[in-house]
């Protein structure tokens, strides 16, 4: 049976387990219908021109994994931050694991999507926010919505600062031959509030995994949200990340995407503006090799005046890896005095590596500052010779140059322990042991 | 110290060096002069191990050890330093970090421990004072946005940090005003000892008033066509390179 058919029939089984009279039922039904009509995207879709899911979809994915998969903390310890205390929301094969988690309801809610969806006390918030900014048209988002049941639920009320960063971890054990997981996260950050979130998907074996994740982020007036995505998974892991951000006036939301691993990674990152003088930041570092594929598909929709958006994506591609950067910026007629900047800098280390960079600017306002720049190059040979001449061996010189190339994005990480961790991952990726504190 | 015998080198199909012979002993300063395109910078690059050039014949050795199979960094570890005519800008790498990496890699290659951070800072302070370099300058990205003079001063600062056996200064005087020239030359002279050697490559005699050579060689069309003492530099200054060209073509 094809995956699509399997999913459609699974939906019926899924529905039997939940309350069909809830309002969510209508949301889910509409979503599965949209997925049924559209199916999985193919390369014929303009938005998926450079990324094919065909090979992955041939796997016989399990949609409902067994619920009792256990993981020892020692086994996964290395994936968490150590030097700093954090809240933790941990899932194993899509199922919440209380043993590894550290949640809270003390003034702020850091807990489970399943409780929020099912407990009456969250009903008002769920009705106001759930599936409000996520696309109802995009088929993979609809597929996630149809099965949306578990994930992280984060609600920081007005004028609160989350006292610790939050780590959202999705582990897959490989106890299933092939696993499809569809996490659904909801993040609501109230007026004047501040939160830092780290999200990571990690497969613990070599069995194939496909994660189709949807995250909705709502930043109220003057809220500050820093969101970091660490993508350093095994070569059998595939990730489709759909993130939707809704911002109100004077809010600052930044999403940093670090793509170092995985087989195929697609990041659909969408920002929508609902207020003036707000700032959106989209940063990324991609360092991949072998036959890895990473596709950054970003959208910033400027609908209100006096807002700013900054995009800075660095990519280093070796072997036969392929990268895509498709950055869309819409500036609507009302969005006067918009500042929108977009940069995509790429280095190809091999003749067989490819990058497809496609900036798309659609500007309907007449008093704006918008710019975009894409560069594709090789490592500077003269710089290499210069560094080697001073005694720095070729491999280290190369690493130093690549680190320097990504430095602007690394510097924008606001959690020092995370910055160290990312630096360490980069050094490991580049196969060197030199200290990088530039 | 440095011994070059019958060195031939080319880039692509073009032969640039056509049989160079040069002996440099410890404690000596040699100047290599010559018109544009004579092959001066190529010679400097080849000694440092630039792989863009192909050595087709001859040999280069340092203290009796053949350099030809060594990578640029291995030559650096043995004490070869090249001050670049056009120092490369490396955004995102600070001068301090670059120097620390360079020194520690060199120490590692020579079987030494990394230099403790405290000592490193001390050496950096001393050497930057020698070159009259502002401390703020050291935390800036390497050569990025530096003026011509700052770049050259920074090259000599790096030379002071690395204390090479053999320093080759490729057109270090170009782009320097008279004050910067004095600072750079003063720095070089202070670094000079009877254990190291310096090869100054220059088009003009100006720098040689400050860094006084023991020997002057004239490179023309890929060969050393004339050698002499420091007075040869003055003669060249007076008569120009046409004199050499005419002599060669005669």
C-alpha cells in the first residue's frame, strides 16, 4: 500500500481513538481532506523543484509506534546541554517521556500538547491559537494537523521571562523498521515576555525515520523569542520542518537553523507580521557532505509598516551534497518603511556538490529598503597559502576559513553554552581540534 | 642556510625562472632587485612552497635539507617566513587568534607544548610595541580594512612573533609612507641576528637605505645577471634597469 493510502486509512483508526465531537475533529477532518486532494509534494510543484521525497516515501513507515519504548538517560545525555540548567520536553518515538523531561506549570506552562489539546482549562487558548497561523493549504502541514496530538506546549504569559532555556527533544529508537513521526509544537509568548528554545530531532539507530513537524509560534507585543534548531541527525533520518511565526508589534523573533546532519532536511520557515516596528531574524548554517540534502525555504511576509527582517544563511557543501536556499520576501503595499535584508553565502568544496540559490522579492510598497545577495564560491586559495605560510596546516587553515565564514551567524547565538556546543559540532564536522574562540 | 641551485620554474607553459643560483648564509642580508616581471615574487613564492608554480629543475635547501617535497606549512615550521607583497584579508579571524593558532601549530610541529595564554599575551604585547601597533588593532579581523601600511606592519609583526630563520620580504616597502617605512625597517633590524638571514625583494633602492644589505643581486628575465655589494643598489638607482637590459641584450 502506498504511504498516502496507508495514512488515509490510519486517520480513520486514529479518529476512533479520539473524541469525534470536539471542535478539533473538524480541523483534523478538513486537514486530512486537503492532504487527500493534494498528496505529497513532487518536483512538479514549484516550491519543491529541487527536493524530491520519492525515495523516502517508498519506506514502509509505521505511523503508530509502540508506546513503551524506553531510553536510558546516559544513552542520550550527550544530546542535551550540560553546563546550563534547562527545561526539557522529551519525546521517544513521538511519545512523551516524563522520566527524561523537566516540565513546569509554575507561572509558565512548559508541558505537553496532548494535555493542552484534551484538558478543558486549555480550551480557550487552543481555540485562539492552535492551527491559526499554520497553513491550511500546504499538504504536509495539513497531514501533520490531521494527526496532531503530541508535541511541546509552551505558554509564557504576559511579562514573564522563562528562567531557563527550553530543550525540546525528539528521539527515535529505531525499534520500528521505519518510523513516521509528526510532532506538533505550540509556542505562545505573551506581552513583554522572553523565551529561548532549542529543538532537536535525533535518531538513535540507523533505521529510517521521517519527521514531519509543525511548530506554531505566537509572539505578542514586545515579546522576545529566540528559537534554535539543531539538525545533526543520522544519515537515515529525514526531516520536514514546518515553522510558522506570528508576530505582533515591537516583538523580536529569531529562528536559527543549524543543519549539519540527516539525509534529507527541508525547512519551511514562515514569518507573518501583525504589528509595527517588529523584527524578524532568520539565520542558518549548513555544513553537509556525502549525499546529504538540505533545503531552506523561507518566507517573510511584510504586511505592516516600519518592520525589519534579516536573513543570513551560510552553506558549506562537500562531496555530492546538495543545498537549496529559496528565500521569499513579500512587501505588501501597506508595509512602507520596511527594511528587508537577505543574504545567502555558499562555498562548494567539491565539483560534485550543488547549491541552488533563489531569492524572490516581491515588493508592492514604494518606500522600502530591500536587498538580497547570493554568493557561491570556493575556498580562497590565496588565503589558504597565506595561512599555511604562517605554519597553519592545510586542514586547520581550511577549518579556520570555514569557521570564519560562518562566524557572523555563530556570534548571533545568545546562549553561551549553545554557542560552545555548535562550535564543537562544527569543529567535529570539519575534523579539527583547534579552539575557535575568535 | 639557504641554498638554491639551478632553479627552473614555470606556471602553465610559461617558464619564469631560468636557472637561479643563490647562497644565503646565517647573519646575512641579501637584496634581490630587478624590473617588473623579472620573476622576483615568483622566486619568493616558490621558496615558501606555493603550489601554483611548478619547479621543473634544480633544488632549494635550507640548512642542507631539501625543501622541494615540503608543504608550505612544513617549510614555515622549519623557519621560512614570507612577508607577502599583498597580504590576504581574512574576515572573521582576529590577528590575535591567527597568531595564536600559527604559533601553536608551529610549536606542535616542532615537538613543543602549546604556549600558555599568559606568555602569549606578553609576547604579543612586546612585539606589537616594537612595530608601534595599537592593541585595538590586534582584535580586528586579519588585514580586513587595513591600510597598505598597516598590512605591511602587520606582516613584520607576524615575523617578529614567529622568529623565522629565513625571512623573505617581498616588496615590503610598497605602499609605505616614510614614517611607516622607518618603523618597519627598524623592526626588521631589531629582529636581525647572526643566527637568521633576510632576503629583501624590492624594485627600488629606498628600503635598502634602512635595511642595509650585504649582497645585492639583480634578477632579470628569470636569471640573476649581476651580483655585488650594497653599492650595486645605488648604481641601479642612478642608471635604472635599462642599463641591465641593454647589457643583457648586447
